[in-house]
C-alpha cells in the first residue's frame, strides 16, 4: 500500500526562500506563522502546483484538473458542494486513514474563501460592485507540502501517493539549492522592486461612513439585529512584486496567521491576520473570535492602561459575548451534541499595533471528513458579520458599496488525515491587476459611538497602509 513519505530538510525559521524556489510553479501558497511571537501557531506550510483547483465556474462542474482526474465527482457548479464530496473521497483513501494524525498537512485541500463564498451556503442579496477579478474562492488539491514544525525545529517535504517521482526529485533539488546562503541572501535582500503609485484612499468619506453608521443604528433600534460589522475599503495603485511588500509587512507587523498566495503575476493575497477561524486537531474543533480592540500605548504605562481599559469595557465584552453565542450555534450544526464549550472568555491578546479581546469556543467531531463540513456550515465567521448572521450580512450588502473579496473570508487547509486550520482574513491585502486593496471594519452595537468606530478602522489597518506608503510610495 502506498503511503506518505517524509524527506528531512534543513530547518527553516521561515519558508520565504523555499517559496521563492517554487514561485514559477502554478498557484504557490505560503502559510506563515511568524511562530516565535505567538503561542497558538507552530507550523509553516508551503504548497504549489496543485493536481486540481476548485473555483466558481459557469460550467456544470466547479473543478479544473491539471493532471489525470483522481476521482469521478458530481456535476455541480456549487464549489462548496464539490469540496465536501472531494474531501469525503480523500479521507477514505487507505493511506490517508493510516497516516500520522499529528502532522498538520499531508496533502489535501488548501486555498482561500472570499467573503462572498457565503452565497454558496445561504441565499443572500448581491448588490455590491464587483470590481476585483480574483475568484470568489480558489481551493487547490495539493499532493505535497513543505511543513516546518517550529517547536521541534524540523522542516520536511511531505509527499502523498499522488506525487510523481520526477516531481519529488525536482522539489528536493529546488529546496536543497534554496538552502545555500548566497541564494537566501539574494532572495530576501535583492527582491524584485515594488512601488506604490498612489497613496491609499477610502471608498467612503467620513460623512458617508456616518450615514451608514446611522443606518445600522436604526436597524438595531428596530430589532433587525444586535450587531453589524461595517467596513470601509482602502485602495492604491502599485507596480512590481507584491512578495517584496509582503516580506516588509511581515517584519514590521508579525502576526500568527500570515499568508502569501499567488494566482498569477497580477493577482495575489497578502494576509497578516491575527485571528483564527476554525482549527480541527484530532477531532477537537476550536474557534477564537476577536471582538474588542484598542491601540497599543506609546509608553509602557499607557499600554498597560489601554489593556486594562479593554478588559474592563462592558461594551466590548458584550460584543464579544454575542459572537461567542453565534459561534456556539454555528459549531452546533455539525459538531457532536453536547460537545460545545467555552474554555476561555475575554482573554487579552497583544499585537504590534493593537490589543484584542479574544474568546475560545470548542466542539468535537468524530469523522475526518466532517472538518470541512463544520467549516462550511460556520462560514463566514460571525466575528466579521454581526448577529444574527444572515440579517447582518443582508445589511452589509446594502450599506457597503464594494465587494469584500478575500477580506473577512478565510485562508484554510483540510488535510487528508483530518487535520484543519483556518484564519479569518482581516488585515489582508488583495493585489489585482495593478490595484492593491485592504479593508478594516468594526462591530457596531447599540451603544457604539460613530467617531470612535470610524477611528478604529484606521487603527486596525494603519500599520499596513502606513508601512507601505512610507517604504514604497513613489
């Protein structure tokens, strides 16, 4: 029986140089934990050259095979339905069932879900302007991965039985060459140039934001909802290599769920998200919603006072609790009855520019292919919609002028051995044919104050936009 194979490589504190070694292959993706800063992340994962890709299409089947098809699948144009079916078949493979459960990714599905992927789950309005050409979702079926375990300080090339021997030999050669000190220095210090052609500008004025804020308050007072996440989009024009921009941003604002994904020379995702959506680790499902944000202080005393204020904020605690209840309901759709728990409520987590209020919600599943079903039934994450979820999403569609694209969606992997992890793609930029977009929003509740919420959006996104403008504005 064919099994997965593990090839030891020199330990890599980051996989940046390994990513450079496979950038010429189709659909490379780097899940980049910045591990030394954060307790919740331990693995970096690198993939490229998928066997197939699931994405929206006008055809009767939402999958493109780049090699001989591995499975006979239903003819459906709903990519989430197809992904559920595909994952069930993958998890039935004998080699997948016998694979070690402690490896995060041994081959399987990896990619991103844009916020508008929610339309494949629920019937929702779609009146926003669609001016980004990136697919609504793009999930690759990958047969190999480079996995770094930072705790054990190991880096391995993991290959599944789907891999051809000549491809494995080519990958080993690429990564061995990338370990050379001269090549690493060249890749990281002599990267191809990147420039901003314009500063970032919002898709709404302060007065327009205030009007939308007022509309949300009217909906809350009329009983339509308890909370709505209202976001604005910031856009600039750029030229050059967005991987250069990504490398700069990861140094300035390291975050635990960073990722860089490339779809073409003109389209990429640069994510610096601090927020986990869902983790599945040997049947245990975990979500860590963020609700409550305050800027870091300029002095240690001010920083400590800001953190204490956030921990004591009744508004932020109430807002966080609403989303915890929403997630308990979402996980309860698929997790085992009676398994939903909240082991941590209102924890403080601190990052380069902000403190966050974070809670933990847990559940359990008993079958490997259930991980992707839990994910789909809970998508998009309640912390970036509002409550109740469907009505909040309807209001977001009404008030926000442009699509969210990758923002407030998720970057996720679903391994053949049943493991899964995913982010909520806040603090995320989308590069699309010369335009660079990023978003920031906040959950509005009955006692929210317009000026404070408006300023919070700049606090959340400012580290990204200011860094790029300072370093790269032409």
